[in-house]
């Protein structure tokens, strides 16, 4: 049946139609025919499907549910929320897991999973295929400054990055002594393809206070403050394709108030920057974007895109999603709300959560292969 359908249309047309279907539908085609199975497990098709899926991404909210200890909420237009159960392989039968999402990129979620008070491991989770894989931690101990999860589209590889000072080799004396560290900042990088960690030393690496990571077009970005010998904050960017770092200067804002805060975000495939006044009685902020055509790491590459507010509702911008701005209410019970800068529409998302993550479905395996296996847990 599938072969006759495919022969009736131009092959590129069929592939384009299939690439627009949800993962759950495509997985049902696995047993239709060998040609169909070959199509949906082809790495080029998986990449094409992810590209289409990214255009219709959802928001993932992490929260605790009474019946299911850890669940995810997907936010899809026009405000449809649904619970997704964690797979059995993520659970430990003797201990109740606590999950902390650390990043979302390229259709996979990166998380820390805690069992009890001190036992934990990393994991990749693909909610669309219900695959989960534990990731072995690096052998090298590190005094952690920052971490992030990114996807290199050119090399089709997911990367985990941990930045910090290396601790001295483990001994009974120094194992937990975080004061005894190297003076050089290094990075530990995990490759999804090779299932291994490597050490990266780069002159652009620096110490300081890091923000949460933001993934933008193959780069992981952190805003870094409190850096010795640097008067201003900078952005540290990691290229997931080449495993190299670079520094990007922030725009010269000349703000007279010391209470101005800056938060980096991804905005329509560009690196964005929210500038807002802390403790303000209304929501008012500027959104700057980094002009890719002038990417040189200097502050002249930035331009102010828009000014929002003042709004009658108080909220602090934390990120952007599909052209909308996500704001966090000061009252935890009020959760989040979305603001459309074009229509000026406000959409409530009444969820108490520590963060919101952009998520797009993918057929990619958590094992670094195109093997599509299903967990036994229901969607």
C-alpha cells in the first residue's frame, strides 16, 4: 500500500508530506513496509523532520503532579495543555525520582535525575518516542561554574557542556574539598555521537557568575558577570559544531540606574537581550538582538529591536518563544504569561514552574542512532 502511494507521487513531495507529520503518526508507519521504515529511519529525513517540527515548537513546563511525581506540560496553541508521563526506564523501583530539566534542544531533553539525597545521574529523554538513556558522568571532578545542552546541526550531534575549575585527583582528603582547584577554567564536553567526554581548553573561557544557557542556532550562550579584569558583563558562546568558545560584548547601554538587569534569550533564531529595571511597579523593558551580519563580538553588533510597556501587569521577561515573550509573575502562584509584541495580547499560563523550555518533536534516538524503539509507558 505504501509503495503504491509513494509511486503515485513525486518522491520529494511524499518526503515533504511525511516530514510534516507528528512523531506519533510516523511511528505507526514502521510496520507498514520496509520502504516506509527506511524513510523514517533515514538520518536525512530525521533532520528534515526536526526542521519542520521546530517551526511548530511547544513549551515544556516542569512541575510536580500528585499522581505522577514528575510530569511535563506541553503548551501548544491555542493554550492546550497535556501531561506526558515519564518512561519506566527513568524510574528506580526502590526510590522516587526527582527530575530537574537542564536544557532542551533539537527535540531531546537533558536532565539530572536524583534518587534520595545524593545519588543522581544525567539523562537524555525524547518524550515523542518515549526513549530515555542514562548518560555516564565524566571521570574528572569539576568545580562547576556553568553547564548547557546544545545541538550542532552541521555535524548532527548533541553536546553537553560543563565549565569550571578541575579538582585535584580524587583522594579521601581532596574528593570533597572544593577549595583545591586548578587556576585555569576548562570545559568538559559530552558527544551524543561518540558517547564520550573530552576536555576542551580555550583562551576565551573565563570564570565568573554564569546565567542559564541559551541555545541559538548551534551555539550555547551564557551571560557572564563578575569577571576579573573585565568591567562589563559579556556573553560566552560555545559552537556545538566545532567545540570552540568565543566572547561577545554586550551593548553599551549607559544606564544610570544600578538596578537594570540583562537576560539573554533566543529570539527568532538570533541571540536576544532583555534589559529591564528590577523592582519596577510596571513591566517595561527593551529587547535587543545581535545582528548576525555584523557578528564580530563587539557591542556595535547589537541593535534595539523594540520597547515593551509600560504594562499594567507586573512580570519579568525570561525568554521568548515563537515571537512571543515569556514573562514570570512575581507571585509564584500566578505562574507565567505570554506577551505578543505585535498584537499586544496577553495569554495566561497558570503553572507554578521553575522554567519554560522550547521543545520540538524529533525522531532522533537518544542512543545517537536512528533506531526507533518505544517505551512501554503510555503517551
